[in-house]
C-alpha cells in the first residue's frame, strides 16, 4: 500500500492513533476520525492498536536504550530522546542501530541535532537540522511539524500568512507574546531553533488536571471532541514542563451526588493522541456506572 500504514483506536469512536511517514505526508494526522483518514487514503493499510503489546516492547526498548545511553527520556511508546553529547556521534548512532535491530523488525528513524526540538523535527521530516543548515531547514518546514503547540495556534499563524516554523522565528517576540500569552516568546525561540529543555531521564513528580462538564446523551463526536480538548490541554502543559511518563486518571461526578470512579492507566507518553486513547478507554469502562441523564463533571489528570 505504498507504505501507507495507519494505526487506529480499536473501538468506537474510531480515530487515528499514529501513522507511517508516508501516510502523514498524505495528510493523515493523529486524532483524525478514521472515516476521514479512509477518505484521504482509501488504499491504506488500517491496523487496530495493540496497546498491551506496544507497552511491553516499548519497555524493553527503553531499558535497552538506557543501557547504551543512561540519559534517555521516553516521549511516547515509540519515541525517545537520548543525550549523546558525551559520545562520538557516528559511533553512538551505529551502536544504537546495531544493538536494537534484532529487537524490532524495522529500522529506527533517528534525528540528531543540538537540542530536543531540532532532533524531533529531524525525526518527523527525515531532514538534518545541524550547523548552517538549521535556519534554512526551519524556513522550509511547514507549521504542521511545529511539535508541542496546539492546532488552534497553527490556524492562527496561517491567518497571519505564516506557513513555516522558520517564519515564526522571524516575528517580533513581543507581538507574539501579546497574541499568545505565556506561549508566544517560547514559540519565537523554537522558531529560531533554540530549545533549552534538557533530556529528562525521569519524570517530575507533579499532578496536573483539566476538568469540564458533559452529558452522556451528547453525540459520540461531541464526547470525543470534549475528551480530545482535555487531553490536548494536558499534553501542552506536560510538553512545556519537559515531563515524560505518567499515571493517567479519570474522575467523574454526577447523578445528584458525588460518585467518583477511577481507572488507573500507566502511560509513558505526553502526546495528546495517546492521552486521548487512555481517556477514551477509561470513559468506556466507566459509562455503566454513570447516570444516563443530566450533566456530569469529568476530571482528567496525570501524576
């Protein structure tokens, strides 16, 4: 199928969890409804996610990577940051490829640069972001690859006529801060290829939560959009804080009295699509305990 592979949530509401680079280049994105993905790639290969299998393999790879490079941070099931500043780059990369090749039936995609943001862009785009080529690479990289910012920000930039990450770096930081309070200056730095977040081998102990009201009688699309918003807000805060690896909790209150149910979900990721997978799974397990009518309060949190 031309490398067009789409991994999707196995139950309803069915949406994209992740996709191959070929499918991504065609416009398929995480959290996209599976029907929309099929419209874009009718001949793609659609595979239901096996989260238990992913967690097992992911844990094995994390342990192996930390044997090779102790300063390894896990970003999600299939992405890691390794601080290789004390190693000879070519020697280290060759060792990682060679010692992990027997663990997985495919080659690793590696992005190498002077900071986490540029390394991530290298993995996303398959291009090097190093030395004199950094600014040119940023000017050529579409906003869709601007890792860690909400989709609504990308829409706002496009309204301003901004199409690439490098163009964001050329804007006045003060004007950006005014338009995007608490985020504008950081986006300007990233647009210039600057990122002072160090590789964090272990997560920081902290609880972050987001809440909202919804009804079980709302449409499936409305419930999914509601959970996606909570997951997106949490993901944004986690990425800003340089966190990785959490326990995800879903607490729901309703029915005229305070009734709370909790389902623990161990989640080694900060990506919003993965947080949404966990929240959706928990919500489905808890529905039978919820009042069929009336508003309910939903609280999504990570520890």
